[in-house]
């Protein structure tokens, strides 16, 4: 489950740092449940499918906070690693460890 969550997270992270081409027929599921995205829809950019963080991580039980001064999203859930994603950065932090996307 950790590899799956990390893979999905890295895909979602890419939404913040790349230009996108909108696609209409992208369906996303987590454990057989469809994910709904309220404002930004999944897109395909440079051959990668990118999904917004909020819709995906809300469904997985994460709380999401936003620090506007640093442009950082912090995703946290009891019993799971805290994830930090900063717009414009090429890496994210998961449980205190940095990962390059």
C-alpha cells in the first residue's frame, strides 16, 4: 500500500509543476471507489496522467493543509507518514525523507 500511495502521490505532485493538457475521459479509483475532483480534473501531460492531490488524498483519509507563504501542501493522517509538497520544487518530503520526482 505504501508503494501504491507513493506512486499516486508523485503523479499528483506533478500537477503542481508541469503544464497540462486537459483530457475528458480519465477515471480514477482508490480501492474500487471512484475519486471525484471538485475543481481541477485529472490531465495527461507529456505522456503522464496527473491527478489533483485533494480529491485523491481526501478519499485515503488524509487531512490537507496549505501554507500560502511557502506554497506548501501538508498531507497528514494518523498512523501514516506526513507528506509535504511545495509548488516549484522538484522533490517532496515523505516522513522526513526527501524524494525527487
